[in-house]
C-alpha cells in the first residue's frame, strides 16, 4: 500500500530556502555573469519569480493596510482635536455671554443705587432655596467682615430683592421679598396712598391699601415707604406693579390685589446690600421708565 509522503518542513521554511537560493544565484551571477550559471539563473528566475512577486504583492497589501490604519488614526486624532477646540469655543462663548449679562446687572444696580443715594456692598447669590421652615431665602457671599448687618435692605437691578435675615463673618442669608413671612410698608407711586405688600410664598406679592375707601387699579406701581432708621427697608425702592385687583363690594374695585415684583426671585445673581441709606426719600425717580406701549 502506498502511503502519502510526509511533509518535510513548514512552507515558510521552504520559502526562506528558495529566497536564500535566489540571493545566492544573484551573487554568483554578479561574480560570473556568463557561463554555466546562466542556465541555472534562468531556471531559478522561472521558479522563484512568481514567489517573489507574490511576496511583493503581500508586502504591498500589508503596507497599504498600515497606511490605511495610520490615516484612520490621524482622522480620529483630528476629530478629537476639533471636538476639543469646539468645546473650548463653546465655553468661551458662554463665559462671554455670562460676563455681558452680569455687566448689565451691575450697571442697572449702580444706576439704582446712584440715583437713590444708597451705599451698598456688592454681593453675589451663591445658593437659593428653602432654608429653615421652608422659607424663601438666598445665601450671598458677603458678611459681617464686609459691613453687612442684620435687617439690611438687599437690592437688585430692578428694585427690592429682600432683607438680610442672618449674618455670618463672610456670608449672609437674605429673606426674599416673596417669602410668605415678608411684609413691607409701601406707597403707590402716583397717588401716594399707603399700603402693605406681603409675599405669597411663590413668585408674586399681595398688596392691601390702608385706606379702605381708595380703590386699587391694575398698572399702579409701588415703592418702599421706608422704615425707621432705614432698616429693614430704605425708602423709595421699586417693589412691583399691580397686575390684578380683587373685586370689592357691589362689584366695585377693591383695595387688594396681586403685584408682580420688580425683581424676579428665581433669577437673582448680583445684588447690593445697603449699608447706608439716603438722607431723604428719593421718591419716584427710581422707578423705571414705562415703554410707550405701556402708557
């Protein structure tokens, strides 16, 4: 019985041997270009040529693959670089927008305090939310070391924001005007009628005129009446505008209503704590001008 012949070596070894033979033939050929080696050289070329070409093709394919991988790595690196640059650009744009917004807030605050003659310590709101007993409070980054005292008036660019409730060395807690326990003496800017404005615990205020015979009307604006010694509220600070009036007896306009605050309690950022009040009530010049459409 015939048995299949065993393989005597790995194909790679055979290829290596053939390549070695090819190199040897080339060397001999260079030394003796003519003679009996010419026929051997031609036979070797015929035998090894396809193998060398196959090896060259395989080498070209591997090189092409490495080039493709290199290009892919370069593309990924470029994408990552572009993403990082885009993120930096977005951060810079947001920082610029934030700076412009704060500059606007500071400008309005300075206009208010300058017109009213208030001396203030600028501060930034660093925390908001219910603190104790679910009160509407905010924490600001100035305190006793900055000259802040309890019951100081706190202003924002639009008007009254609240008053200082507690003071620490470097921070303070302010009670927002819209807190349910907040109450401030006020007067109507146009009629000079006195009123009391209270927070409703959400984002609005309630107003009650002290004179029961004086009707309230939507669109009327209120400013602080002022407390003795300027605490907790200095005079003349805008509070808000009446947006709804409760019905009175017999369908007549009542003396109570809802007030939209001049300062949005949910958007507090830069504020000013009053450390020195005006010598006299600035009256109504602190109220913002109405737009022509508002009348």
